[in-house]
């Protein structure tokens, strides 16, 4: 079996992948100049892709999949596969019978910690108070609405998407003595540390109970921009919304209007909107309305998984997909190409 790494892998990374696979497996990676070693230029892999049986990747250059004629399995070093869907890869995999595995759960600890950081940063007005401290400005009068912190103790946190990340968020929230409500597609499946599970058809009634709401679900055709005016209206005006999943889950204009009209207390996000050419005009990323610049917003630029241990874990689980495929056993993290997760 020939495995192609679609990044400028180090010698140690190549040796690790090779050691986990059957004897005789060839593991190759591009060589050349790069800006980020986790991208790779088509010109650096065009001679490696045609006879690759397996690809393991953090990104995909245009044209690579089309020339990978022998490809049987693709291991994606991310949890979500919506980027692959948008480039037509899922359709291509289905047409050619190529198996797809992801690494769901690899970054669950880091992303759940980031979610709780956002909850605390919003609740405690961290940015406002840090800026006041740096400027030596006193926040006065004491206990005024615009200066007073919110509490987590005794409050209710709603998690939309109770998977590996959502479950860890629930566990962390319990450490702050919070009530936790969850929404998932199959509400009959219980979840540890979640006090009540709701179905998607019960979303609005759940939102009305929450002081904090965290989006932790995949971006699929069904969930793309599902969170809009009606969902925001169902929330308490005193509530906070946090998105650590995918930017396109939320409709931008209703969110902007809620944040600038006291309809929503605050918003935090690790992910922002991506408007691809041909699907939106004008194309581009971030917020077209400047949501990220509002005073009641805290953000990071897809940094939740940029943490100690995560890269090694990504490669470990991505390699596990290939090892399971090579052994002829079911891939534990195989993606359903119809559902997109």
C-alpha cells in the first residue's frame, strides 16, 4: 500500500505512520518550499498522487483527487467534512467507492476547554475589564449593568450537538454547578452530565431555558445557517451564544441585529463565516457586517485546536483509520457520505 501525506511531513511523522501500518507500506510526502507546511502545492504532489492507495491530509490542493486514480481510502485530519463536501469530494468518493475517515474526538479536549474559556470571558467581561485595567480606568458605578459580571453557578447551559466535544463541555459545566440541557438528532441516546436531552423539533423550548448556548454540531446541508431570527428570538435577552463548531451554522444578519439591539447579551466564536465564490457574492471570509468588532463579542481565528498535544493526536487517529482499513476491519471513524459525518 502506498500512503500519500498531503502536507510537508517531517521524517518523524512519516516514520510514525509507517510503523503503524503493515510491513512494506510506502509512505511519501511532498518536498519543496512552503508558507505553511500543512498545505501543499499541486506541483509538489502531482507525481505522487496517481498511484497512491491512501491519502492522509489536513488540506487538499485543487486537482489532486482527480488524478489519484488508485485511491481507496482518504483519512481527513479534521472532525468536520463540510469543506470536502463543498469541493465535491464526497460525491467523488461515493461515485468511486472510496472510504472516508475523519478524526472526530481528536481535538475534543482542546475545543471544549476553548468553549468554557468563551463562556467565562463573556460572563466575566474579561476584555472590557482588561482594557480598563490597562488604561487605569475605574469601572463605575459599582454593580452597574454594563460592568457587572454574569454568573455560571446555578445557571443553565444548552449544548446543541452532544457529541464528543459537546459531552466534554457538559462535563466542564457541571464543575461550575450548572444545569446542562442538550439537543441531539437522536434524543433517546442518554448523555453523561446532561440533565435533559431534546430533539431538534424541541430546540426553541430548550433555548428559552438557557443562560448560555453553545453550538457544537457539524455543518451539514440540514444545519447550514439553521440558527437564525427565530432561534435568537427564542433565547433570553440576557443569554450568551457561543459557536465553536462552524461559522456557517448561524445566519449573520439576524445575529448582528440581536447583538446591536440588546436582544442578545453577547456572542463568542472560534469560527466565522466563509462565503465561497459561486455560492455567495461578494465572496470572502469573516463577518461582512463586522460582528467580530462589536463590543459584546469575543473571538479567535480557528485557534481552539491550536493547543498542546492536538497535532500528534490528529496524526495518531488519522493513521488509525488507515491501519483499520489495511487490516480489513471497520473504520471506527468512517464518515457516512450521505449524512456528512
